[in-house]
C-alpha cells in the first residue's frame, strides 16, 4: 500500500489541481467526498488530509462540513481557502464575511516561525480567491503569514499538526506553492514519495477489474490521445471483454481509418469493430451549411450508429469514455459514484438515457500531459500520444458551406500535404494544431495559359497551451511557400492558398 494523501473535496475548481501537484511530488493522492467518515480515512491509512477550497461560505445553512473526528485522527490536516475557514469555524475560532473580496494576486508576508512555510522567502506573491476571512484563531493556533486583507492568511497549530492557508498554493500563479505543499506532504506528513505513473497504471487496472467484473465494455475509439489511452488501459485490464468501435463517418482525414485500425489491431490485438457509416453521415449533412446544424446532425447520427451497434452486438454493460479532468464539470462526484447512469457522451452530443449503460471513465482524474505519460507506460507510440487534436465532427467543421464528397476530397488532399510538410520540417509537434480549411468561394487564376476558376484553401496553424487561447504560428516562409505550391499543383480544384493570421480570442481555432 502506498503512502497517500486524502483530499476532501468541497467543490473547488482547483481540487484536481491539488491532487495533481501532490502526484508531481511522487505521492499518491485520492479525492474523497467531503463528508467521508474519519473511520474510512483511518482504514485507508492516509498520511495526511487536505480540505479543499469551495464556493460555499461557512455561514450558509447548507455549508458542506467534514466529519469533525478527522481532527483527532492524529494525521496532519491542511485546509486551503474554504478549508481554512472550516478549520477556524469548527475548532472554535471566528470567521467574518469580508467587506472586500480578495481575488487574484496578493502579497503574502511570511513570519519566520512556522512549519508549513519553513524555508520560504519573507515576501511572496500568492493567488487568492475568497470572500470570508478568519478574524479570531482557535485555541492553539498562531498566524504564520498575512496579506493586506487578512492577518491570518496562514495559520497553524504545531502541536495538533493542523494548518490552514487562505490562498491557493496549488495554483501556478502562487510563488513557491509547490514548496509549501511539499513541506506539508513530506516535511509534516512524513511521506517519502513512493508513487509513479507506473503505480497508477497497476492500480487503475486493479480498479477496473474490480468494478467491471465479468461485464463487457464498449468504447468509441477515435484514434485521438484520450480514447486511445483509455482503450489501451482497458484492454490490459479486461482483454477481449473490451469492444472498441471505430466509426467511419466519412469525415476523417486521409488514411486515418487505416492508420487507426493498423495501430490497434496489430499492436494491441484488440477487438476493434469498424462501423462504416459515411453514407449515413453524408446524407444527414446534405444541404446543411449552418455550423451548429452540422454539429447537431453529426451528434445525433453518432448516437444512432452507437445504438444500432449495441442492438446488433449487444450485451455491453459499460460505455467507456476517455474523459479527462478538464472535461469533468462536476467536481464533487469524482471518486464517489462510478456507476452513474449515462448522461452525455462528451464528443458526440448526448446518448439517450434509455440505453442505461454505465459510464466508465478511467482517465477522469488526469490532465492531458498525465494521460500522455500513462499512454507511454502502456507502450503507445509517440505518433498517437503527441497527435494534434482533431474535432469530433471532423472535416465537416473545416468545410465551410455544404459538406459533400467532392469538397471532402479536396480538403483531405490539401490537409495531407500540409501535414506532410509539417512533419518533414519538424514543425508538426511544435504547434498545437495545423490544418487546412476548405472555403466555398472561387477565385480566378491562371494555370498553363488557361484561366481557372477554383476554390480557396486556408491554412490554420496555431500554438496554444490549452486551446482556451491561441495564436497563429509564425511559420518560416519557405515552408508556407512549399505547402502553397504543392496544394495548388497537386490538388485539383484549388487555385489559391491563404494563411489565417487570427488569434483566439476573438477568433476560434476551428472555423466553424
Ligand atoms: P475552438 O474552435 O473552439 O477549438 O477554438 C478549441 C479546441 O477544441 C477542438 N474542437 C473540438 N474537439 N469536438 C472535439 O472533440 C468538437 O466538437 C470540437 N470543436 C473544436 C479544436 O480542434 C481545438 O483544439
């Protein structure tokens, strides 16, 4: 059994970030529901407990509270933000509604004494996000740091090993935040750091086996990073009781289907079924130009294809998804309710309730880069792990106007040329995304003394950290020139190539 830190989740948007930071210190961390009884934490032999932040105020009649016995387990406790206010409130201190909300950067003045902030500079910039503040400390506590707004920005009772921070050390904007967490986990809780992604893999496999038992699991495999890692993980756990379904919706890139089939059938010997449904999808897209209608039509058609598949090949109890933490909206149920009846299918717009499949989301606690690490442990090649993202609705949202076979052919060829040149010039893995967009306008050109009147291809090449914001990449002119020349020469139906030089915001990455 590993050393482990329990995080009691009070609903903060940062709860998973705390878990992740602890994993970065090579210590296993697990998120528990905030009302988890102290006896469960004792049984799990946790080395420390962190009370997360949360949107509530301790004054609210419905304020979530922990089992008070956690404070007498003899295990160190650290409260962050709402967690600190809970400690003060529950152990006999006083919390006050602050007249001034403290949000964003603040200056922390650190006192030289204190275990939690030991070894830190006297002044730090930290990230705050709170309304209430502690105005009177419970017995045994002293303040170890202050901000302009609060005398008790860090508090501790060194005898009982109970600590509180008003700010968020887990957020990257907090200077030395990781050192503060490390002080807690290693210095105070005594963890040595015995956890790694290899352990996560072993434990995930055990957990999946335990949960799934003899049932069958079905997984929609797109070939993207998340579904590929989920597939490889489940396959190791349950072998042929995993059925992967790859839907050829006719909106895929050049040779994409063959690439995914080869990789998974050859390397993993998986039960991979390919559903050819391009005719169905293209029919549903006939005459549709509005971007939202396209997405809806595609979403519904995916649902239909899945339903038909299950009816024909049936007997699956679980639907696995490569949902990652950033996809998880509701933080409180993270480790609590694995068998929730399906509500929505993230990339395909909502499966019907009557399917009654249980959801299995083995990557739910991870961030993208952690998923890549896990994929590497599972032996997935770099080409899969570092693939650029590709939207669920595929090329349909990169063909402005109507999607038809002719426009798809043009876009596929142009896009393949761009990808080839990105790979050849070593730029493919340096950018977030690089793709071609089909514009339904025609322009005049001249080729071999002949007038041409053909379509335009736009190139969209962006850098980004999380796709929330993005900027266009200043790709060397020689590469752009090569792509442009090749597209115009090799792709029938195109006589002009343009470069998209818009950032996000205000533009989005995809054109539709
Ligand atoms: P936008 O265009 O909103 O895209 O700036 C942000 C990122 O999300 C990808 N994207 C999608 N991914 N299903 C997906 O799985 C979708 O419907 C979808 N739409 C956009 C896009 O490629 C970019 O990386």
